[in-house]
C-alpha cells in the first residue's frame, strides 16, 4: 500500500526530492486504491466530526460548514458517534485517534461492523503522524490521515482531495 503526503512528502517525512518536510506542517496522508476512499466525483454533503476536544469540534465545525459548505454532525466520543451514525448517515467521518474510553481505531472497527457505515469513508485525524502510526491507520482501511493541528481554512480541501469528492 503506497503512503504519500498531499504535498509529495513520503510517510518518512522526506519529499520526493529528498528534502524533509517542515516541522509542524499539516500533512494529509492517503491510501491509494482504498475501497472506502470514495472515488472520483463522490458527492459529499454531510460530514461527522468525532473528537473529544471541544475546541477541535468547534473549529472543525466552523471550517467544514462555513468554509466547506457541508452539514456537520458532531460527536464527542466513539460511543457518541456510534449512537448517531445510523440516524445521521454521514457521507464521511473525520475521526480523532486518541480519545478517552473508546479510541479512534476501536471506534473505526465498530463503525465498520454497522451496516450504515460499513463503506463510509473514514479519515483519521491525529497529531501522531509517524510512519508506522500512519501505516497502521491505513492498513485498517482508513481513507487517509490528516495531521493535527489542521488549517481550518484548508481542512475541507484536504477532505475533498482524500475522498476524491466533488
């Protein structure tokens, strides 16, 4: 499975030309040929953001709704997300990795067990973008990984790019 950054930086932090990525840069990683990654022209209208940090939820909601133009459903935990997804039916899910109680990877697996979200594209969001961590998330079947902190003005573009969304 190829892992590559949106800006041409490989998962090891080295760009194709051998130059290391700048520290603190928001980097979106993607899995190529992922069956859950959506596809070219995917229609994206409603996004669920799952994060235990209230500030991230607030900034993410403003970014995705006001800048991205999407309906946004918020969940403050994996348990909250599981309770809401069947009713809300989001087109994509942005999922924090490190949450108390049920972490992101466990939530991911439980979402895949539900008929309503079995094929819903899920993008992990995390501050831990080390190569092995990213590979682990992609191996689970994530559509991509977006590093935190993210740029609220470009978050929607990263989501669209990772999902091939229209």
